[in-house]
């Protein structure tokens, strides 16, 4: 043995252990994401706000500037083994001259909710619903009150076994900021007057896109409040034992970056948490990303 080599053996062992830990951490990071949905779905423009059929093999989302089209539409893509098909514009619910965004499929995939600024609504943007007619979607119908008002109304979500609780975003009077989260409960098949979720959830900033957890006890909310990682971050609020919503908690760096991170969605089995982001290693303006939901499920 080389003289004094014994002195270096423990050091080499330590370096080997440190390298092993580093490689292990690197592998964990690769396994946990966030993962980009890829260049077939994501383009150089904006791709955002996914929603899935019950089997998880069809995804509707908001797409911009697809093909020769310049503007915002609803697109659909189908999973083919491990890959997604080339997205197609859903022309039954999209218009050549107006904005269509924020699709939401019902649990049985028989209704498709969207937001649009097409004429004939209550306000500047309204929420519409389309029904599946065997092989195509029906003409979207305005959802009416209490969802729509003379102001901006958008980002609709439901919770409850019968979808009896509705959450959406509105700029109507009575809020705390620009966009606030509002809700309504269906009682005897009638939707009740909209109520603001209050100062624990809403602020002088913008709060929108309120995604309920599987049990309906938490809402994942996008907000522009200043204490986040970027311009828009995703937070969570959870009902306490008194049924009151708690103050928002930031989901942290597994989801949020120094760019916009927003508009979450679940895979149908609640195994994955999807969101759109402007982080710099994507393909375009906004891309759809996802992580294992287990990474953030316990944040409350």
C-alpha cells in the first residue's frame, strides 16, 4: 500500500457515500417531476386548463393558435398507449371570433362546461355548458344565474356526490379584490344565491380556479398575492372542524416556480396533479405539467 494511503480510505468512502446520496436525490427529482406533458400537446403558444374523461384517455384543454387558427379554443387529444394524439379544435364549442377557455368535463363526460365572451351573455365573460349528443357536442347553453352576472364569471368547478356544490370565479360586487372565489349550493334542485368565500380565501389580489379535492374538504386555488414564488402560485385551503375555510397555504416548490403556475386539475384516479406553467424549460407561453399528487396531498 502507498504510504499514508490508509488516511485517504475513509475520505474516499465518504466521497462515495456523498456521490451516492447526490445520485439518489437526482433520481428522486426525475421521478417526482414536475413533468412536461410533451410537445404533441404543448406548443409554442398557450396550452392550459386540462380536464379528463373518466378513463383518463381523453383530455380537453384550452389551446391557442392551433393550425391556421389565431385565437383561443377548446382542444381535445386522445391517449394512444403512452402518447397523446395531435390535438384537434372542438368546433362545436369553439368560435372563430370569440374566446373559449377553461373546459370542465362532468364525471360521466356528458357535459362540457366552458367560459366564453361570445355575445348574448350576461356580462363580459360567462359560463356555458354543452351536452354530448352521441357523436358530437351540442351548441353551448348559457348557464344563467347565479353563475353568471353582468361581470366576469369563469373557472367553474363542482364537488359533492351529486355535484351539489359549485365554486367559480367572479368580479361581481361584494368581493375583496379583482377576481374572487364564490360558491353556490343546490337545494331541492335549485341553485342558491352566490356567496363569497370570504377573507380567509379571497384578498385584494386575484383568486381564481378553485379545484376541489376528492373529499371536497380542500380547494386548490390560483392567486396573484405577493408572498408566493412567482406572479401566480397555487395554494390550498381546507375546511376546519367548524366547516370554515382556513387561510391559504402555498403548495411550495414541487408545484410553484418563479414564473406563473396556475389552474390545477386532477387525473380521474387522483394520482396526478396537473397544472399549467410558464416555467422556462417548457415549449411555449404556457405548458401543461404534472406531478404525483402524493407530493402535495398532505399540505393543508
